[in-house]
């Protein structure tokens, strides 16, 4: 008599364990994953909303900055833009007593800013020469952005330094795009 209830009890416990396992795998785990995914999506949407509200609050200031950048942008004509930027770079290098050894302009398309002129240059001089050149570049009203700078000492004392620089310039053909504000 005692074997039948014990066998039934084992069957019931086994069935409950299998049901709990299947319930976990088929219902609980997928629901928890979906809740986590929704919570992450909600957090991302809240960050996007806060960013959008911030941009709306600053819209006027951003538009003024864009208008000023466009006032000092390079000409839309490619040849004229290259000539203007290369003349400025040569002038700044001359004023800083920096020796330019390589200037490579190229055009690239930016998703948000449109067509941009990118220039890679290589120059040599001492730290003071390079500092004067970079200061002239950074304080220039032209709409330029330094993309990358690399300095290498050419001698043991570090008096002769090589500058590898990559800059890009905004052109007047660039138009603000709706994606740029998001």
C-alpha cells in the first residue's frame, strides 16, 4: 500500500519539475528578456528625447553658429577652395618658420556636413615653430577642424620635430541636413 502513494508522489513531483522547467524556458525567460529589452529601449528613447529637447532649447544658438561657420567656410568651387586653404597653410607655415614638405588635398563627402576638403600635411621645425603654426590654424576664422595630429622627434634631443596633420574644411556648398540635428 505504501508503494502506490510513493510512486504517485514521485510522478507528481517529476511532473511538477518538468512543468516548472518548461514554464521557465517557454514563458518566464522569454518574458524577462522582452522586459529587459523594452526597458533598454525606453531608456534610449528617454535619452533621445532629452537630447532633442536640449537641441530645441539651443536651436537659435546652433543656427547662429552654423551661419557664422558658413560665413567663414571655404568657397563651393573646388579649385578656389583648395587654393584658398593651401595659401593659408603656406602663409601660416611661413609666418611660423615651419618647413612644409608635403601637402595632399582631397575631397570627401560627410553624411551630415556635405562635401569637405581634407588636407594632410607633413612639416618640420622645432616645438616653437609648430606651436605658432597650430595656434595660427586654431585661431583662424576659417571653418576648419583638426582631425588628427602626430608629432615625432627627429633627433635625440627633440629639437627637430616632424608634424603630421590632418585637417578638414567646411565648404559653402554644405547645407544643414535634418539628420545633423538628431
